[in-house]
């Protein structure tokens, strides 16, 4: 596969942290499984996986949402 891709997330409306980012705004994240329940870094904060919706930002800037189970 060619080009750079970045894991991104946005805070779910149902999260108690939804005020920390404009609604629907994607931000870059990194995943750190050794941090207990707060395993995702991004938006200058730490989040639980359950508080976020994930996507992949393509090289052209488009974001492809990742389906969640």
C-alpha cells in the first residue's frame, strides 16, 4: 500500500468527555495498551477505547471511519 495513513478518532456524543473536542472533529491518536483503562492518547488527553470512534486519515486528508462491533 502506498502513502501515509494515520489512525484518528473522534469523541462519541455519549462519552462524558464529549465536551473536550468540537462535535465530529477527527484528531490523531496513538494506542498504548499498557496504560490501564485509558489506552488511547490524542487531543492532548487520554481516553478509553469505549469513548472514541476510530477512522483512518488517508494521504489526501479524507477520513475512512472504521466499523465498530
